[in-house]
């Protein structure tokens, strides 16, 4: 039950403009503001779009306020005015954090305000280029009588902020805390209202912080930005693949390097599997960073098509580094890691694996195979195992050994032939 203000049915609605033929509409490129933060600009699709409404969500304490405070400093150094409306902290607390991470803020204005109407009045006087609201759960509008943080208040405040951003052409950022079940202020309550939705992924206790664009009206969705938390705040990670592979153990069964595509960039990550004899009547299946149902599907395929007896074994799967992988290209690496751990036979550290696997045990082609191979060659890997239907590659890499497979059994035979 959500309390809403009763309105009269006689309220006049705005009159829409006349319909325009599609061919007569002039194309206009979105005006973008470059922040200078390479990873943040990448996630947004090339920079901040004027008049856009961006929602940044994540667990409390993961770094949302710190990141936007750094972005405000970068914009301030470009002589752009930024208004930071803080509903959770006082301006003294924000200043204390800013001093710790080296914020000077020549054109940064802070306001400790929770009333939306007062914030609009202040923004109309200041006329900032960028408005930051921290957080949307603490803001309320006088038009509703419900309490702060309720679904009705959050939805109404977001709608008013959207209209204000479009009317005044002020780029607006909203910080939102996720609930215990991983939803943002309720299940999908705000995603349809805003232009862009960014989420922090991974464990809040890890140094690397991952931001993913779940929705973006001005750029590619599912784009990924990778940062590292330091004493000076969040810094960009120039080479994500080196970061995720920096602590990979040497010659350990069950460890496989996978080349995944995150947004528009290839990323090399370590996929780990551990298969051990179960001590219970029912074997356990645990997956971290991959879909558990996908793991169960591939285990059933290995039982039926390849003949591996895994029903009496516990299977644990993990993606090192806290990255969540969803694309089908992880299947072949997942299968190879499980087989490697089950047979206690390590896979060469210089090998990269990717490909989709079907229920018949066939290995299917994946997209952007050439980009994945180039990334493997760039980091000094010597062999790539991929679907044979992706061959030949349009731009083969000299010195890189390519192994094409049409079925999982071929990969198994190749693994058995390795010394």
C-alpha cells in the first residue's frame, strides 16, 4: 500500500507538439561533458550528457559518495559549477572526507538539504552544470504527506528531478542504496524513470570496485568500469586483465583463464573450480560469480555426454576478483575447469579458453572472437582454445597457437594429450 495525494481529474495535461514525419527529424548528437575519469566516462558512454538523470546504486559504504565527490572535483577543475545536495551528512562531514582524498573544490558548492522544493530553489539561484543528490532515500517533497524513504516519496522526487533536469538542462546524479534483497528502493522502482542506471558490483570489502551500466539511453548498456580503492579515493584501472590475473596461482588444477566481453571491452579473468568427494547423501553445487543453474546444466551434460561421474562429488565454482559473468562464452572455460579439477590435471598458465557449450556437448561460436584473441596475445598468452566455427580469424596473431574445438570431447582429448 502506497499513500498518494488525491488529485482532481480536471487537471489539464500538457499539449504535445504535432506529429513529425520520421524522415524530416534532424539528428542531434548529445552534448557530453568529459570528466577526465576514463572509466567513469566509459560507463556513461563517453561522458555526462547535458540534462540527463543518472542513478548510481550500491551497498552502503561501497564508495558511491566518494566517487561522485571525485567527479565533482574533476568538473570543478574544468570551471564547471557543481551543486552537491547532501541529505545524509552535514557539509562538515563531506568536507572532512574531501580533505582526506585531496578535494579542493573551487567551483563545488555543498548544501545539507532534504526538502526537494528548497533544493530546487537553491539550484535555480546557483544554476549549476551538474547536480548531485545524496541520497534519493533521504529527500522528500512537500506535495506528499508520506515519510522520507517511502516508495511514494522516492518515486515522486525522482519524477520531479527528471523534469527539473530536462527543463533546466542540468545533468543530475542520484545516489541510491540497495535493499537487503539487492533491489534499489524496492523492486525496479526507479529504473524506468531515469536515463542511466549504474550499479556497484562485487564485494564491498575488496579493493577493486566494479561499476556496470544496467541501463543507458545515451550509450551501450552492460558497459563496465573498473576502479581500485586507495587512500586517495577511487582510481581508474588501466589494464583490467592484469588486475584480475595478478594473484593467479601457478599450475593448480581447476584454474582456467577466460576471455569475457564486458560491454565493449575484452577482459581476462580467472575461473576456478573445485571438485571433491562429497561426505553427504546429496552433493553440493555452489557458484560465485556465475549462474548456478548454468553450472548445474553443464554438470548434467558432462555426466550424460562425456561420462564423468560427478553425482557423488561436491562442485564449487568461483570467478576470482568479484566479477559477475553472464555471457554464454564462459561455458567452455567452466567445463575445462571442472574437468581439470576432477582429473587433478592442471591446464597450462599460457592458455586462454572461451566458447559456448550446448546440451549435446557441442561447442558453439561466440561473438567478438577476434577481440578476445587480440587481448590474449597482448598479455603474452601462447595458446587460445575456442570454437572451431569461429575460425579462421580475420586478423590472426603471429606466434599464437589456436586450437579449434567442435565438441567438449575434443577438448577433453586435448587436455589428456598435454604433458
